[in-house]
C-alpha cells in the first residue's frame, strides 16, 4: 500500500491525508479530540483494499497540520470543517468514518442535514459530551475564565520519543506508545535545535463555555436517519454507562459491535484488523 497523499482543502484552511485511488468512491474520516488524520493510518489501508474506496481523513481546525481558529472550538463548529471538505471534494452524499469527538461531529451533521449523510461508521463515540441545564452557568464560568488567561506556549520536547511518552502519560484515555506514535508524529513541529513542539492549538484544552444538555444530545441522535454502525472497544469510553445506553437507544438504525481494545482500538496494531472486518461485513451486508 502506498503512503497516503497529503491534501490541502477549504482554501488552505484544512489539511488531510488520502488513501486509495482518486476515482474510487470517497469516504471522509473524522478524528478525535487532540488527535489528527493519522488516527486512521492503520485502518485506512485495510478498508481501501477490502471495500475499493478512497478514504480522506481531515485534520480538524486546530489539530494536526490544519490552521488554528479564532474564537471557540465548539463541537458544532467542526461540522463546517466536514462540510467544507466534502464540498471541495464534490461529495454530496457522505459516508463518514468517525472516532470519538469526530463521531460527535458526524452525529450532529447527520441530525441536521440527513440528506447529506449516506452512512455512519462510529468508533468509540456517539453524540456529544453534555452538561445538565442546571450546570450551564458554571460551565460558562469555566469557559470564560479560561479564555481570559494568558495563552501558554505549546509544549516543547527534546525529541519525538519524549513527546510520545508525554502523550502516553498525560492522555485523557489510556494509550500505549505504539498506538500513540502516528498521532504524535503528525502533530510535531521540528525546530532548528532539534527540539520538537506540538502543533495543536493550546486553546483546545480550554473548557467549552457552552455544551448541549443531555436532552438536546439525545434529541439530535433521534433525528439521525442514516444507517449507523457503532464499534466500541471493550475498554472504551461508552460501555454500559447510563448516557451511553440512552444514546444507543436514541438512534433508530444502529448496529453495535464491541471488540477487544481501548478507546483507540482502530489504531492499535492488534485491533485495526478486527475493526476493518466489522466495517467491511456491515457495509457489504447493507448493500444486499
């Protein structure tokens, strides 16, 4: 399999990686929070070969090689990244492969613009992170206070291995060095003295000033009309939590597979093949 092609989309605002032949049917891939297009570097070649597709994975604004954004990074703002990329690629009906936060973006887009979405493949993510209505003032307070603080410089490390170790030690969800390496490598800016600095916008770490309420999030999931496959890791973030159960029940046409692995099971060297098999089986069954 050839190395992915680097793309620039949305007037230079977004970077992307593409696997497969340009003339093949195109799927868009959406990564998780603080990740980038390399999230799909182990899964994409398998899907391209088995399904005969082209897979284009974008770096969301503020992530990877894409430009940083002025103002807030609200979940729904990433819908414009998705739509801008789709429009430039000439994709009217979208097949979306989405992980974690990217799955949230995919769900919002599918709810608001059902005519644009043909299918959803969601990996360890479903819907949005929420805040109960009665906690809205406190959430807004956190967001406003964070935005008033002086912006700190991006983390700097002596080499790439140290940067990978920092991601492993400080990750919000457990991840090992082998799994994290593609994500970290795409996120590094190499400096003249040999040190490396993270490309991601530090403002991504600020609390969101406004979030959907649980009721809003479930209503949006209920508006999804596209067939959806949800692949969860046994050690992932959903499981049998009350909100995860409610979210799954809200989607009218949802198939669920739980596979060995963690939150990044699609990027784990021992997990990508099983994820690919589940996606291929579901996609081909839907075609018959």
